[in-house]
């Protein structure tokens, strides 16, 4: 299982609610969560088969930005 972290503009629970159906519909994502209390609004994603670019594109399709954290 690979874990990725992204800086996002997912600011609040309403934003999380908007991105939830998109991320939950992707079967390759095992688990995800957004820390909206962190200044970088960190999205953590666990997946076996997706890469960073695919996750960024998925988040963008929900109307939000994501930038990989190293």
C-alpha cells in the first residue's frame, strides 16, 4: 500500500462533503482523509495502484487543487 500526502485548498467540512463522492467512487483508493486544521489542508490517500498525478487529477475533477508534499 502506498501513502501520499497533498497540500490542498479543501478548507472546511462543506468542501470535504463536495470531494467525498469523487474520492469514495474511486475503487483504487483504500482510505483518504483531509486534515482541515492543518495550515496546508493536508489530504492523505492510501492506494495500491494510483500514482500522484492520478490523485491530483481526481481532486481537480471535484473542483479542488492538490499539490504533492514530499
